[in-house]
C-alpha cells in the first residue's frame, strides 16, 4: 500500500480502526491504491501506521465486508477491488459527504448558494483546470 496511509495520524475521536477505514477508502477512491493492487500484510501495515495488528485486521475485515477489498482464499492475500461500479459509488459518496460538510460550514458564515458557487468556480478555475495549473 501507499506511503500516504502509513504516514497518517489517527487523532480524532472516532475509533482508530474507523479512521483507518476512511483513509483507505479515500485512497481507493482517489486512485492512490489502484484497482487490483495487492495489499501488504496486516503486520506490515500495522507497523507502518503504528497500531496493533488486531486493529488493522479489524479495519481490513470491514473494508472486505464493504466490498472495497477482496481476499484470495488460496493464498490469503488481499487486493483492492477491481469493481469499477463500487469505486465510482465510493467516489460519489465521499464527494457528497465533503459537499455536505462544506455547505454546513459556509452556512454558519451566512454565505448563500450563489456566493458559494462563485467561490467554488473561482477556485476550480484558478487551481484545478489542467491548462491553468500553477507551475
């Protein structure tokens, strides 16, 4: 798996295994963990993250039950799902959650829909258009 996850800090109030699940889901959705990519052993991941192997096992089992990770029974290895539909749905769920969080935050600032759309459009144009990226 990717170094990004291995360097993550798990400090919010939710159980660590849930934070690990959310981070791995984000990396799968973002393509940082490729479909079909083999996942390192539980011990390797747990050591890299600094958690007990049982915590990592719990996270991976949950991800497997959700369909984001699949096991190859013959060798016990785990892989990121190749199911494009599952990954696309995950992307939409994460994007929707982030949008809800953004709207809730700016609503507290009395920013209306039109203002928010203008702000988003400006940032999108300035920072995320391939031909306009800052070098």
